C-alpha cells in the first residue's frame, strides 16, 4: 500500500524515531511502512493519521 508518510514527516521536520514515539511503535515499523514492505494494522493506521491530523485516506493512497 502506498503512503505519504515520508513526505508528511518531512513537512513537520520529524525523524522516523519521532513519529515512532508519537504513535507507540518501533522505528523499524515506520521504516517498513514507509517502504511499503508492511501494511499497518487498522489501529496503527488510525494513530498515524491522527499524528498528522489527517484522515487515513489522506495518508494512505489507493493503488487502483
């Protein structure tokens, strides 16, 4: 699943570790999600969207 996490982090000047702490996951999880190697669970997706003050659809992109 494609996402805008790298772009959204850069806009806020957050490191992967900063975002990981904000949503209570490991930095490795953020890396895997950003690279598209791991699709987050629904609770993690909601926490990501909330951290960026966006909807899930604004963070994750439909590949169709």
